[in-house]
C-alpha cells in the first residue's frame, strides 16, 4: 500500500473576508500551495508551524494528540484555514506541528469534502455518485 500525496491549497479565510468587504486587495490574502500526505489514521489537518505562521493563523486552543508510535503530546490548534482539494474547499482548524514537518490531511477534511482515499492506487477522488460537490449525510 502506498501513501497518497496531494497538492493542497491553503488560505486565510479572514483575509478573504476582509477582501470581500472591500478592505485590501486580493494580493493581501495569505495563501500557499503545498504537498500534503493523506493520513486516513489522522483525525484532523496538521500543518507545520512555519506554514501556520505564513498564513497568519491564530492559535485557538490546545489538544492532546496521539502519534502512530502511541506517544501523546499536547499541541496547539490554529485556525481557521481554508483547505482546497480536488476542486472542493472547506474551513477548518489544524493541529500545529513542528516547523518543516510533513503536512497531513486527516479524516475531518476527507469526510467534509466527501473524498475517497484509494491507498492501493495512491489517489484521492470525489465519491463517484457525487463528482461535482460533496454529498453529506445528515441522518
């Protein structure tokens, strides 16, 4: 089984809101594109501290995280951040990882964007029955 690496577009939604209200220009919106690993064992988005700082995200709280080797650590959680994958986008918070650490896309993002991770073929795609927009269950 291979890992899935995708290009993720990230943006500060507060900057976008300011621009849409006529405060500043589109070039004032802090954004970046980076390669991120889809981690179906992770719950939330994890971004390295240097990316969080570049986007100007605020630390909102802390959370206890458990790593694959069962270590536990308290980490800051920042946000909001807009995540765009496969022509779909959402706003969420992110765990702040060490500088230059590997960005991880967790289940919250996959579920909210209704994306299917196929580790065998190393692809991330929209659910076939809803290729144009997320199909979210409310039952």
